[in-house]
């Protein structure tokens, strides 16, 4: 029996189906995030991890929405985040942390100026970075002092839209115990199909983002011994809050915000204490930190 030949109607239907499939593929491609990895002499564009792509597509945000530029942080907010009572840290322990710092093996020690170095790479549009920064600032304030912190919001068109947060863009940090590099590689302001570039990271730091952090924001490398990729707690708890409300909630260990932020801070602090020889003693022996240290997986070489 001869093979059936497609009618013009069948061919048109097949063509329409193929065109629609191509259109959907192109739409998905246009919505994919890219992490811009700028080197000193080359610019390397790395596709964002599949999970973040899926989240972006599911969020359904308008592609033309843009966040507002960061502003100097409210001194009262900074004071509250960097001066959390020891009793609150102790009561929270690990809180609602869902991902502890991951121990690294075979990585060289990360140092600067003769001190262990902590590296943070993120982007202002990123909602998971927005959540993580609160804990990073709280933790590292136990070892030193930040100056020039800014405050901003994550993208209004992403999952957890307009999450209130701090920003490391333009900030400095001093400490007798550790060195810190905090950079926001992209802003929350739209530019083309992505976001405007902001800070330029060193090629070696970008290599760590690619190899250790798998190209995902936020990325925290703690002295080459531990790493954090992604938010350590649920960013949902920050939704609808102002910067002042987040900061005020940190003194109440029963609040969901404190459980997330301070739990993260205790976990990061415990990891940093492995770099400093458990110094300063008042910090590394504090109840909240020792609870977090007990939950921390040992570093293997």
C-alpha cells in the first residue's frame, strides 16, 4: 500500500506547530539569565545554573521592570545588623538554615594581606543574594568593621520581588583577623536583556565562581575551606518588609527573620573561626557559634 501523502492542510498545520515550538524555544532562550564574568583582558559569559533559569521562567515578571539604584545604608539599619545582641545569637543557634557552608577539599588557602580571605560575589538584582547579604554582614561584623554599605532591593521582576537588602558595592571592610572582598557584579537596573554591570572581579576570583560556585550567585568562599552557593535560608521571610523592619526583627530571636539571618550568621561565623584559630575567643566560643560549629561538616584537607 503506498505511503499516505500529506495534504496542504496537514503541511500547514505541521509548519505552524514547528514555528510555535521555535517561538517558545526562542522565548525561553531570551529569558535565560547570564552571569557576566569580566576578566582583565577577556569577557566570559557563563549561562546561569538551570535551577535559577527555571525560577526566572516561573516567576513571570515583566522583562522591562528595573530596580532603583542603591543608596547609602540607613545608619540605624547598619547599627542594628552589626550590633545584634549576643542573647539573640545564642537563642537562634542554626535557626532555619537549610544549607550549611560546604567543606572544600583540594583547594589552596585563600588569603590576602597575610590573613585568611573571605570572598563574596553576587548581584544586586538577585533575590537569593539579597537574603544572604544580611547574614554575611552580621557574621563578618563580629570580626571587623564595614564602611560605606549601601541598601537596595532585588529585581522587582524576579521571584521574591524587591527583597530589601544591603549591597557591598562601594563598601570597605577592616579587620585584624580576616580580609574580605565583597563585589556585586551586576546592578538591579535593566540593560538590554540583562542587568547593567557593576563591579569587576579579578580573574582569579571569577575562576573560583566558575569552578567552586558553578557560576551561581550568591557565592561565598571562606578561606578556601568552606563555600556557600545560594541562599542559606528561605528568602520568603523578607517579603514585604522594609530595611528597618528586617533590622529590627534581628533582636527578636523568635522572629522568622532572625531565625534565618542569625542562623546564617552563626554558621558563617563558625566557618570563619576555623580560619582564625578560634579568635576572637569571645566570638568563637559564643553559644550560638558553638551550636553552629557542631552542625558544620569538618573540612577535609
